[in-house]
């Protein structure tokens, strides 16, 4: 791949989703505590959001905290909650300058109070922006999302639900399905992420650990996507 090759602006994916994997391995390789890897990963989030926004991507979804992540050590979970709170609060004005709108997907009502407050404040601050939508999957699980949608349908007394109606019951029904799903750290699994929405997404897996994933790596993913022929089951 030529070093100066750039993605075709006319074929940029509308929605890119990212499984940000490898923070803890990055830290272990350096003899650091896990939270050091999560902190380093925040810099990659900043870089990718900026790159995606300027590339013309309409929606960027990042997998920030899964429902399974609560099973990690209490110390790591507390540190992650504090990091989330601080990062969202500190990053809101940069998102405003990039004209980014912020949404959250997941069982967000179960997040700790201080985190929910900065989430609500950031969403309110950015709600009128007209650029890229940054969708943060927080306390998110794909199976849980499907079950929650089923229970909404049952509570509404629905007896027969088609794909379109079912999609409207998901956490972020206004967002299109991802065209491209990126996973860092080389793991070949979907990890309970966007199980319904990624039915026809293109997958791109890189061995690069998330804290090392920056603009050049993101560009490679877009070029790989543009080199493929999307069939959507046809």
C-alpha cells in the first residue's frame, strides 16, 4: 500500500464501529497497571474521532465499556469510572469545536451517578451540533440490547414484529447500521457488540493494540474497506 495513498472521499463508510481492544496488554508489556493502558487508549480515541470527523464519516461508534466489564476487579472498575467521568467532562469542548454530536448506547441508567451527570451534561452541550455523531457504547451488550428490545415489544403488546419495527426498539434506532467494524489487538471475535446491527458489516482486524492505533492505522482500515466489494448476502 503506497504510503501517500488516501481513501476516496466519495466512498467513505457512513458508519464505522470500533472495538477498542488491547489496553491492558499494552500496559502489561510495559510493566504498568491496567489503568495506564486505559489512559493511553484515551489519546487514541481523541485521534480517531478527529480523523473520522474530518474524513466525512457520519457516525462513529466506540465500544467503551461492556456489561461484562463489571466482572473485572473492583479497583479497575472504579478507576475506569473515574477515567470515564474525567474524560467526558474534559473532552466535551473539543467535540464542540469539531461540531460532533454525542449519544450513548447501552443500559446507561445503571452507570454511577457522577458519570451519568457528566454524560447528560455533554449530550445537552452538543445536541445541536450538525457534524459527525459519536456514539459511545457504555454498559453495552449486544444480547442485552436484543433482549431489551424484545421486552419493549412485549410490553407494548406487539405480537408480530418485522426487522424495521424491531430495529426501532434498539438503543439508538436513529443510527444506520455500521458499514465497517474495526477491531484492534488481533482478536477474531465480536465480543457481544452490535450483534443485530453488524449482520452485513465489513470486518477489519488489526494486531495493533488500541493505545497504538492512530490516524495512519485508521486510514489503512478505510483503504481496506474501499478495496472490498460489499454484497450484503447477494
